C-alpha cells in the first residue's frame, strides 16, 4: 500500500486551518498564516518526523477519520497535502493546522511515508 498525494490542498483545507489557528492566535494572524500557506511550494517530510516535531501522539487505527483516510489510500485515492506552521506558535515547534488525521493514516502505512505538506513560519510576536 502506498500513499498518493494530491498536487494541491483542497480549497476547504485553508478555512479549516484558519478555524484551528484562530483558537491559538488572533483571527487576523490566523488568516495571514493561511494565506501564506497557500503561496508555499509542496515539500515532503517523513510521517514520523512530522508527528515528533508537532509533539502529537499517533491516533489509533480505529479513529474514524484515520480509518476513512486509510480507506482512501487502499482505494488508490490521493490525500490532500497537510498544512504546517513552523515556529513557537502554540508552544510547539510545529503545528499541524490541517491534516493531523492524514499524517496519522500515513504513519500507519509506514512511519517512513513521505507526507506532502505546505509549511509557513509564524512570526514571533
């Protein structure tokens, strides 16, 4: 089983990132970060490294959204790239603004799966 990635994030991924980011920063910065993400090229990082940098646990196989993404992978459907924020925003070196379940599904395929992502660095306040 191999994880395939779309060339670009889905249009609804950026508003989802704004929604998440607005919980940890002001709405203007959340919008600015999402706009910055949209301008970034796609890069690839190992699933294990994304989870470690984000300091997040691996979600289990029976998580409904992880299971849904794994079903897509088994069918050969491409996943949307994840949206990452680099910096100390939220107290961690990396935030998964959108795509946590996709990272976890990729890890369940193999911890060495390359995860497609757009990354922007948050300015320190």
